[in-house]
């Protein structure tokens, strides 16, 4: 399977690291805005073609699929571009930064029938998969999720601390992880959603602090605290309060509420959530099926984000 990857930054590299462990997949082109930096990454990973134009990469012979790790504001339009070019597409989270664009991508997927998957990595992390398997088996029922998403990001920087040209967003990006995961883990629809936010940053134009409350039809609740002002431990930490135990997930790792390690090594073929996400994308293409975190499965998350945004605009 021949794949192109657009956006050879921090997350593009995470995908390249994962793909090199997957048999039968070849990355044939990298697309980036800065040719010199993109060529450097391509050389390291043995990718033969470098371009600054997505259209050029999509037109290469035999390309089956595209992975988009580009700025958020480009996700929807580039996803549609890939689908219109007849290519399966996996777009990094978030699918879009507004509801209209999310709906437009859904329409393009329905019209083409191609695989369109969104990078909701939390569905694939072994820690969250361990919880999900036990919920599915009836061994656990989630009563509450308490989630902290904390970064120190008062300027436009990426996960490697490098400057970037676009602005990240607490609601449309970082909250998307938890809103989707809450619905996925409970298997239930969010029926109540509330949000408040702190002051708007004068230069970035976004709130750097936010709090979100969710409730499902079945009564499970979720409290999510987000900040770009946090000068301390960084990342997202999920506390699952269940009817039969409490668990804390930190990316691919899981502990009990008493900080006792939980062995998740046998949950999947890898301990790398991004690699597992990519494996699902390629398997869905080969098997002609709807993948986990397909656009149709994650669209309810974006509808909830839209409702929260309207509430915040008040």
C-alpha cells in the first residue's frame, strides 16, 4: 500500500515512527511547507519524494491513501481534496474547527465511499482500550470521568517546543479527545454539555483556560479542565471512576486509583497508540470496512463541540 504523508512536523514524525513497524505499507512522499526541513525528515525515513504541494503528491502513481498532519485549519479542506482525488484519508485530530466543515467532510466521504478516519488516538491507546474491553464485557461501568488537559503554551509552539505559524485550540482540538472518548467509553450519547472559559488572550485570540461538563443519557458524567497556562506536569490525565474500581490513564500507561500499575502489554500488538491508530487505518482499507474513529463514528463529538462553542459565544 502506497501512502503519502502531509505535515512532517512533530506528529508527522510520530506517524512515520509507527508506520515503519507495519508491513506492507510504504510512505512514498512527504508534503511540507518548508522544503529543506521536509527533505531532512524524508532522508531520515527513506521517503523518496518531497514536495510542498499536496496535489502533486496525490497525483503520484499508485498512491492509495493519505495521512494529514497539517495545521488544524487545513484539515477539512485537505480531507475533501484527498477524497475527491480518490484516496483514502486519515486526518489528525481535529477533523475541523467548525461544524460546517465537519459536515462537509462527512458529505464527501459519503459521496466517495472511501475510508475517512480521524486521529482520535485515545480510542487506540492500550490504557483506554483496556478500560473499553472491560466495559464491553460488562465488568466495569463508568460513573464519572475526571480529565485534566494541561500544557504551557502561551505562544504558538508545537509538541517539540518549536515555533509554528498557526494557533492551537482548547475546544476544537484538545477537548475533542475527551468528548469523543467519553461517548466511546460509555457507549452513550451526551445529552448535557456546559462550558466556561477564561479571558481571551490578546495576541492568540483564544481562551487559555476552559472547563467543560458533560452528561450522558445513562447518567455518566465527565468533568474536563483544560489550560495552556499550566507551568507544571504537561499532558492529559484521565481518571475513570467506575462501579468496580478506579483507574488513571496517562497516554499508553494505566494505574489503579492507588497508583498500582496495570499491565496493558497484552491489549494490542503494540504499546504505541499512534501505531495502533495507523494499523487500524490500513486494515480498514484492505478489508473494505468502516474503521474505529471513522468520521461517522466521531461526528457526534464535533456536534457537541459546536454546541459548546455556541454556548461560549453566548
